[in-house]
């Protein structure tokens, strides 16, 4: 981790950080996350990509593409679905996930949209300490949605949290047109004041205006229990 950070940021670890925890907060296949404190005093989390993981992913994607092409050419399913197109979409998503600058830009977009939303808090990116393989973001003192005991101890109303989360996702999709596309419980936490905080911005979705309009119509049809509106919206989509 130290070698990767120093190679990416071009400075010794001790020059950038007053403290850098050796034990990681979280670890996954592509990267792991460490808590740290900048030399200027801000508490941060640092996401560090595993060395050579891009090479492993490139080989895996090549194998996946070959399999998809075989399925398309030689199976009945290939005549119905375009597995090659699916593999290509997956490839684009994976390549974006391995460029932490893209993740930082995603976080900035969602943060900008959430500035006037009292339900949500998006941590800021420290761009001067971010590169293709290292991402440095503000540390947020919050409780993960999976930690029910801690939420109860904080006096957090779980129903209110669920409502805030649903409202936030609906707003992201139907109004902003840009939404967090990986909102599993590990990527969601609650601040002491009840605001929802999103984490891990490797994948975001985008909806063009015409799709937003039809999706809004579909939701309206569901609220009104009007199947004709729902079917019309689905057909247009």
C-alpha cells in the first residue's frame, strides 16, 4: 500500500499524511481502504488499488468476451440476447471502476446535486491526493445501515431512514438524472443527525431527459394505480 501511494502521488507517505492506519477499514477485490489524517489535519479515507489488478482484469475481460462471442454464434440464447454487447458494457464499467479519477468525478457530481438536499451528505474528494490508483476522500463519522444496534443506540428512526433513502434515490433518478448505481447496505450509512451518506462511487447511472420523463410517468401511474399509464410508459421506454 505504501509503495503504491508513494508511486502514485510522487511523495513519501509521511509528507502527505500525519497518520496512516496500517489496518484497513475495508478490503475488496480491486482495492482496500485505509483511514488516515492529512498533514494539514483533515481526517480522510484513502482507497488504494491493488498492484497489477488492471492486468488481471484485462485478461478476465478478454476471456469473457471470447465466451460471449461463442455463445452468440453457437447457442439458441445467442439468437435472442447479445451476450457480446453485455460483455462490452461490463468491460466499460470495469475500466471506469479501475480509474479512481472517474470515481472522484462521480462523487463530485452527486455531491453537487445533493448540496440543497437536507436528507443526504456526500463526502468531498481531495483531488491533490487522488490519482488513477489512489482516491482520497473526507472521512465521515457515520453508522452503516447494517449496524442496527448502533442505529438504535443513536435514537435513529429506521422508518425515517428508509423514507429518506427512497426519496433521495427517486430524486437522483427522476430529477437529477444521475444516480448512485450500487446502493447496497455496505455503501450506505447514517450520520448522527439522520442524514444518509453514500460511499463508493465507482458506478453511477445516467438517465437522459426522455427516459426520466417516462420513468416519472410510470411512478405516477403506480401511485394512481393506473395500469394504462404504466403500460404506456413501459412501451415508450
